[in-house]
C-alpha cells in the first residue's frame, strides 16, 4: 500500500447504507413522535426529512461531493414519488370509507323522485342516464374513430392530409370537456331553441372527447399488424378494403377493444359537459332525445352542491359507485389487452 | 356521420370477382370519417361563435355586476391564469421526478406497474377529485393558508387566509394532482427514449447516476418536457369541476388566492352559472367558453408543435 499502488476506485458506502440510514432516521424521528404523540404520517414525514439530510451528509464525508449530490437526488426522487402517490391512496381510502355506508340495494334501485329531506334516495335514474348517454356516445364515436384510424394507417399514410389529421387528433385530446359541452349546447340551442336539453347532447359532447382516444389507440394497434399479413392477402387477390376488414381489423381487434373501453372509462366520469347540456332531473328518463337526464357524475355534483349531511352522504355513495365502475372498466381493458395481445404478434 | 353502414352494403355486391367498386366505396367512407374530425373541430368553433357572438355585445345589464364583456371576463381570466400557474409550479417538479423514478430509478420490473399506478390518478373522475378536494383536502390545507399569509403575506396573492381552506389555492393544488399523470406520461416517454449509448458513455466516464441524467437524459428530453408542461397547462386551464366544487366563489376582482372571495376560473364559472341562465346569459357563458376554447387550442397546438419539432414523434 505504501509503495504507491494507485487506487482507481473511490471509497464507497456499503450497499446496505441507505437501509441503515433509513432505520436510523425512523428511530430518530420516533423519539419526538413518541414524546409529542404524532400520528404515523407525521412520524414518517419527519423520518424522510432526517434521511434526506443524513444520507447525503454521510456520503459527503466518505464518498465525496458528487456522490453526495447523487444520493440526495435519489432520495428526493423516491420521496417525490411517494408524495405523488399519496393523494391517490388517500382519495381512494376516503371514497371507500365515506361511500360504503351509503350503499344498499335501495340506493342502487330507486331514483330521487319525490325524495324529501333525509329520506332514502337512490341513484337508479343516474345509473340509467350514464349508461344510455355513454352507450350513445360510443355508438357515435367508435365507428368514426376506427375508420379514421384506418384512413391514417392504410390510406393516408404520410400524406399531407394524414399528417394534418394526426396533428388535429392530438390537439383534440386537449379540448376542455366543458367546451365540448358548450358546443353540444350551442348546437341544440341553434336547432331547437334556447331551453332545449336532452341526453343526446351529452352523447355528442362525450363523443367529441372520445374520438381522439379511440383514434390514437386503434391507430397504434393497426400499425403493429405486420405488413406480411397485408401482402399475403393482396397476393391472394383480395381487394384492399377486404384486406382491411378481414385481416387488419380482426388482427388488431383486442387492442382496439382495449382502447375503446379505456376511452369509455375516461368519459364515463365526465361531469361538466353533461351538467351544461343534459341537465339534471330527479326521475327516470329513458328518452335520449327529449328532456333532462341525470348522469352519475352530475348526481354527485348536485348532491354535493346541496351542502346537507345527507346530500354529502349520497354524493360519497355515488362517488364510490362511479370509481368502482371506472376501475372495473380499466381492469376489463387491461385483461382484454393482455389476454389477446400475445397472440397477435405471431 | 352515418355513412358507416356502406361497407356491409357493398360487400354483397363484390363477391363475383374482385372489383374496384368496393375499394373505392371503402376508401370514400374512410376519408369521410377522417374529414369528420376536421369538420368537428371547425364546427366547435363555428357553433360557439354563432351562439356566443351575441354574448359579446348585449346590453350592460347582462354582465352584472360588471358592465361589459371585457369587465366580466377579466377577473375570470386572472383566476384561470393564477390557478394554472400555481398548479404548474407545484406539479412540474413532481412530474419530472416521478417520470425519472419510473424510467431510471425504480427497479426495472416495477417500472411499468408504477407507471400504471400514476395512470390510475388520471382515471379518477374530476367530480370525485372535486368532492375530495372540497370535503377533505381543503380542511387539511387550511393551516398552509395561514402559514402562507404569515410568512409570504407581502406577496399580493397571499392575502387574508380563508377560514375553511376552500380557496383558489386549494383548487390549484387539486389541479396540480390532476395534471400530474399527463405530464408524467410525456416526460417518461422521452426519458425512456434517451439513446442507451449516451447513458452508458456517461456512466463509463465515471458520471454518477444524477450526472448521467443531467448531461445525457435532460438535454435529450428538453423539448418533450416542455411539451408535457404545456399539455398540463392546457388541462389546467380547462378543468372545470375540481375548481367549481372546491372554490367558494364571488364575482369580485382580487389577486388573493388564499382568501374566501376569489372569482372562479372561466370553466368553473360556466358550470356554476349555467343553471339560472337567461338566453342572454347563456350566450355570454358560451362566449366565455369560446375564449377558453381558443386559448386551450392554441396552447395545445403549441405543445404538439414543440413535441413534433424534436426528432422523435411522441405518440408513435
């Protein structure tokens, strides 16, 4: 050692150093936590701060400045992730805890018609409204979305028009939902007079929000279809349009279904456009083309706006049902995507 | 919109021999569908303008408590910009950190799953965010209002703190949470596209992981990060329910974002006032919606332009 052998590596902290520092930080923060009676959240937060100071400091002494900065950033990034996830966890916990007591069979099977004060009300009319409006929106937007994707992938390719449409689809994903609602409102008002409200207006607004999502996901899936399949079909003398409908679309079907379900799950929770154009009503309305129609998100909003304990209770119950719907749709989308995805690459 | 029925119709005609007719019909249908997108966007503008122009110049009573369109919309614009700015300031560092966590820090196998968790945040309906923000988050953030007023009270936006926390500031925090997923998704995408050789070269030269990210990943991803931020801005400008439900609003002009009396954002104002709208008021609300549409459209165009200008196409 003394004869001048060069060390080409720095001194490094052992691999378990962060774990040790973390444990020490938890213990250090635990002392005031015990004395002041902090909750677990405050305790962990304090421990994080201690860790973010102690770990870089230790590293600074042993490993040098650059490594210390690296350790600090690593700690900060882990912390940022933890903080970013915490609202989701908190929100889901609150929705389940506050919503669960409101849910019973009556809540799901009766409407708010003639419900006064603290009587048991229900979301049946809102569920029905959400179902009808969303299905109508899907009927409008899915064909347009898929055919546009076919145009982009099979026909337009890199032409000027195709590039413009791709760009516009991207821009369309950013349209605020309230603007979509106002558009549908302006359309209906121009056609049927200023007081006209109907569920179909909600469907038009939602389809405007759905189309870009459907186009994007379908396009992506169709691009994954290998050209060999298309060429094999052409070689057999099959015309282009049959190649598209019989080869390309079936091959990418699973991916397209996933995209559509995700798009539905995105718009099913939309409130603002439906509030503006479909309005709200207490009873069941199954006619999309006439009269106000309540949807689940609008139900939640109007119960919240009533600012009464029972209103809040109903709002939380509705929120739990809505979140469950969205999560189930998400899950279905993932399962469909996963179940059929591996087969299509073959 | 109903032209989609034609493929089935032509199918039976073409069975005898492969004719060009089916092809031509299908190509037309597909083109029409694609042009519908264009038509829809133009229609949004045209219909909003057709219904909204009356709102720009009605008699002054419509704009109560103000007297002109400019007076009516000015406080709304100020609120919209303030809320969006606060949301971005809070959200951008988190979005970049979370994206880095998923692309470079988390164990490789966990990365995709953690990305999915963040995407779940985007799946939560805005009305639920509003409910949570108004009933829970506002209460928890109230002490923060007091702190901001006590320590940063000399900044005009931190005036008298709200006693229940239902302020523009809380709304902005909810917005920050809501725009996090889209910004994370875009940043994550570009971080993952950093050329592997650049990263490995940096590490081979002895860079620490952070130095590698600073000198190899960030320069490469800059335009993507800018685009993601602008998309987040577009979302924040147009988000309605969270603001409408968190904010206790009054139509005054104030810069104070932590007080009880902030004007709502443009979008929230529409949702809060559509109900008691006379036809004139309705036109006025549609006119404000037109302003919102034009602004968000331009922001989104700019974002996509920045994203597209860089060598990589983001969404491909």
